[in-house]
C-alpha cells in the first residue's frame, strides 16, 4: 500500500483535497486530529507531559488545559522540543496503526493529511508527498473566515509556518489552489487518476 502525505500551509485548501479523496472511498488519516487525540483523558502521554510542564496542566476531570500547556511548551524552543519528543512517538504510533488497518482491509492508496510533515520523522513514512498551495492573500482570507481572526493575526500565523518554497522543493506533486473550488476538484481528480496508475 502506498502512503501519500498531503500537506500545505494554513488556508491552502488541503482539507478540501483530503475530503475529496475520502469521498472517493480512500482511507484518509487526519494527523492534526490524531495530535489532538493524544491529549485526551487516558492517553499515555499525559503523565509525561505533567512531569515536564507541571501537574496543573490537567484539570480535576483529567482534561488537559491545552492553552496552559501551549503557553508553557511554546515559551521556549526547549519546551517545544520536549513537547514534540513526548507527543510525536504516540502520534506516529496511532497513525501507523491506522495505516496497518487500511492495508489489512486491502487499500492500495492511503492518505495522511498533516500541516507538519516536511522536516519531521513522518516524512520518511510517505511514499509520495502532495503539497497544496494557494496565493498568500487568499490563504489569509480563508484563515480569517474559518477561525474568525483579524487579517494581521492570520498573516502572522502564515509567516510562522514552513515557507511555501520549502514545501514545493519536497513535493512529488503540487496542487495549485489558485482558482475556483470546482477547478481544485478537477485537479485533485486528475491527480488521483495519476496516483492510481502509478506502479
């Protein structure tokens, strides 16, 4: 089974592309959703996170106070590295389990949608990488509409992400989302056809 990573900067439309592949019947794993799952009550990571970032990052009901954890973890590069070192192995373990299940069910293509694939250990697990791109100001407008934030905040968020050129350099396929939703759909369908024909 081929594992295909789908990535792109915020507001590029990669979720729309993944949705199209899921609607076509392909297994699609949302890495960002899995990353949220590993902070749910009962997760193996929580105790380790408390040891590093303080027991008060979890409330009385066992729920992680995500904002507090983020404030502490992202305050320093060391904190960010520690958070990654604790959560990433568990995220990868869960993604691997879902990919194994997809392979056992006979899938020949599986997609993993993740905002951060390039430059992480997961990149090595992808047979091919699809990067979705969109014009900068269109991405800003989409982020504002989706998250209800001001344009300058959306620009700051985009500017903190992996540069588009770095993603393009790592890509096997680039889907340019620079027209209508229908146009993106056609491009995604053509790409899917190509992926199905690849040996």
